[in-house]
């Protein structure tokens, strides 16, 4: 639900009133059968091999705001007052049963909870553009207070956080071919609602997550710079740089509760850095349609972890390269190619080197083709090729192929679609997920070769 009203107070002044409300439900359910559950969850009987997990998240958001826009001789002045409310009710239910139904269902108390998180904030925003040495600079300042209410099974907490965000940015067009954009910001915020929960909530059927020390504010400094240069009307290049300094942030803690993996993000006052750089190349056709797009990117980010009562700063580096190719032939044949390569590298302190895999590389290529045989008949062919865990003994490969035939009957409202998915009948998708304290191996079952027919009747 959203309501907006615009009032013109004078020739140079406008005001707007806005009201919005939304509600969302996110039910999730998982089930697993394993003879290991009694050991992992320390259950009283070895016959409890059936796990049932339910997670319900009911989220409600509301916002009311007033904004004044006034045109001044020196620029445009914006003033805004707003009230924001976010509420999240999360219920987690974990139960174990005997498939033979000879034992009663049991639910461990430590993995069942009912929680309510609410964040209300009052904010004021001003925006004004001024000239500094003949360069227009836009200043945006947001300040206010955020109030959090945490109600969990064993905890009831309230706390307030002063919040602010100040941005100074400028955008310069030197000529029709060269554009420069840069801004610097400093901010202090309260942790987001999804970062407030201290209760154990599932991330998989055998792992949980929670947050600690969430009353600390999140403070950061950000600087961004981008440059776009059109060498010609057919070829362009763009460059973007990012630097972020966090003065407080989350530290990863990994523990075991019984034999269940528990990962915690704990807010700490510690400075960490993040860098990012990207360069892109774009080739366009006579009509301005993009034919070839190439991007190269590097991200480098520090994070803090704790192991065996020792604190470490680790560095994660991600290298990525991607290519997009689009070809059109007389509006009859369409060819799209996407390929990307991503390598993740973890640089560990001396005490952790050799204990956890430090490098994971993945490559993916997708080809989509469409052939219009005639006005009413078209053929589609999609192919995906995955090469994961490259340069390791766990290297895996997967090739997926799908095809479809679309037919629309002339001068009738009937149309047909014949589709065949997973033509190569692949059974599983394998991949690694590298984290500062763990390396996970995923095996995802795929839907085997299948086909279906669609009949559409348009009134």
C-alpha cells in the first residue's frame, strides 16, 4: 500500500507527503533423513533419523515522510523528515521423529525459538548543491536516531543509536565523450534488522547462525570514483574505483554446539579495509546496440576471525573476468554468449596457513540461440557449461542443454510450446564455497531429463 500527495506551495516550492505499508511472509521448510542426526544433535535414541525444520519470517515495513523542494538562486534545496518502521517475527521449529513412528517427536529447546525484532527510526535529510572553485558539489546530510527492540526467548533488550550519513559528490562532463563522477561519504548506522538476532537460526539442516554485540554502531568511510570515455560512437571504456574503511564491523566466530556447526557474527570496534577496481570495454553497432562487453574486476577485503582464542585479520581477494557477446542476423537469428571466470583467494596468517584451502576458481559459459523459422514458428536452444574447482584435484564439469519449439497457429488464439530440459540428463551440480574459517563442498541434485507441452488460448 502506498499513498502520495504533491502540493505546489508557490512557483518555486513543492511539498510531498508519502505513506507506505507492506507485509511479507517467508515460510521455509526442510526435511532430511540421516543416521547421523542422533550423534550430531545428541538425541536420546538412535532411531531419531528423520529431521523436520520449519522457519517462518513475517516482515512488516512502514514509512511516513514529508519533503520540501525549493528552488533557490544558488541551486535546489531539499528537506525531508521521515519515520521508518521495520518489524520481523521469526519462528524456528526443529523436530526429530522415528520413521517407524514408534517414538514420540522431540524438539530440542536450544534449536526452537520465537523472536520479534523491531527497528523504528526518525530521520531528517537535507540536500543542497554549491559551487567550490567553479565545480558544482552536491551535499546530502541525513541524521536522526534509530530505536531497536529485541524480544527473544531469553532476552528482551531496547537500545537507541544516533545515525547519520554525509555525502559530498560531484559529476563533471568535460565534453560529449568524457564523464567523471566521484563522491565521499561518512556514516554511522544501527545494525540492520536481519543483523540483530541473537537466537540461533538455521542456515542449513546442520548449521546455525546468530549475531553478537549488536548494540555497537556501524561506522564507515566510503570513497567512489568512476570515469567513462566514449572513444567513438562504436567503442567506449569505463573505469570505477572503490575504497571503504569500516571503523566497526562484524567478526566471524565459528564454534560447535553439541556437534552442530554455529557461526556467529560479532560486532567489534576494529578498522578494516575494502578495495575494488573495475574496467570495462563496450563495442556497439550502428544503431547503438551493444555487441561486445568485456569486464575485468578485482575486489580485496579484510575480515577478522577468531580461532583458539587468537584474533586474526585475513584478506580475501576476488578476481573476475566476464564477456558478453550479442549477435543479430536480419531479425531471424539471435545469438547471446556470456562467459565469466572467478577466482577467490584467501590470504591467511601464518598460524592458519595450510589448514584451510586458500584458492577456488570457477568458470561458467552460457550460450542462448533463437531461430525464427517463420512468423509463427521459432526454435530456442540454451546451453550452460560449468567448470568448478579448477586447478585442483576436486575439479568438476557440468554441461546443461535445453531446447524449445514455439508454434502459434495462424488466425487462431491457440499457441503451443514444446520444451525439453536437461537433454544430457545430468544428475548433480558440484561446487565449493570458500569462507575464512571453512571450506564447504556442495552437491546439488538436479531434475533429470524432462519435457513438457504448453497450450495457450488467448481471449
